């Protein structure tokens, strides 16, 4: 929601600066520069997080031998580690269960 509001603000500032410039006042430059910096930062942030959120392949994850019982769900979980990124994920330690839980889900980590 905040990202949408910032985009709207940057757009409004750019339009206001363009209208001010078109009316003959040349003092709209700093406002236009600020709006452009905001817009570029928002686009750059989105690109950065999209790049980081790419899914890992199953072969990237290794079992590190840790096991524990999740106090929230009561399920026994095993910990897997991705050596390339340093991420950890929690997988139910039950035969036939392959659903992985990303950190932050099920009240853990």
C-alpha cells in the first residue's frame, strides 16, 4: 500500500512540475528531480526484491540433521539449508511429506 502511495505521489509531483514548467516558471526543476529519484528508487526496489525472491531448486537444499517439534503446530520438523544463499527452511519430518515451510510460516523463524 505504501509503495502505491509513493508511486502516486511521485506521479503527482512530476505532473505538477511539468505544469509549472509549462506555465513559464523555471523553478520546478528541484521538484521534478526529487520525483524522478523517488520513481527510480521504487522501480529499483521492486527489481531487487523480485530478483531475490526467485524460487530455489530442490537440489539446492541439504538436510543439516536438525530436528525439532514446532510448538505452534506440534509437528516434528527437519531443517534444510541452502548453501548458496544461507537460507534455512523447515520441512515436516514425516514419511511421504514433501511440503516445505518457508521461514516465518507456522510461527517459526
